[in-house]
């Protein structure tokens, strides 16, 4: 089963969900603000994509951190920051159900990755 991870009110999440709905792709939605985030899942994503891709450093939550929290980030520190502040996780993260995840949203990337899974 396909699962989208993110935050419900995020504009990019809304675009990605609209795309999936319009293409009639069945999926579950996991909202970090409601259900939290699993450390094991974060570790898997960081191993697959690198912490630099998964940690959203351009958002207001990251920018509001003090200098000490922003300094000397490695994979372990990034994971702890994201567990504490799920808003710092790049979104959406789409688990295709095929052993891969897609970070962010581009319609062409979704189209290529999800061929053959439309309802």
C-alpha cells in the first residue's frame, strides 16, 4: 500500500494529494502532527536519501532554532531534530509500497514511479 507522510495543511502536501486523487491512486495519509513520526522510519529515509535531503532546513521551524542546534548536524542529530520537530521533515515523503520512497512532489516523478497502480 502507498503511504504519504507529511502535514495536512502543507501546500505541497495538498498538491501531491490532489494529484494522487485525480489519478485515482489509493493511498494512506500519515500526518506527523496527529500521529507523530517513527524513529525507525526516519532512519530508513536518512539511509536511503541522506539526512541532508530529509531535513527541511529552509522552513521556519529550522530557521527558528538557536545556533547550537543548527551547528554540527550529522545523521543522528538530524533524526533527533526531526523527531522533536516533525515540521522539519521534508514533505511529502511517499512510500510507494515497492521498497522505495520519493521525497518532495513532482508530478512527473510520481507518474513514473506509480505506473500501473491506479485504481
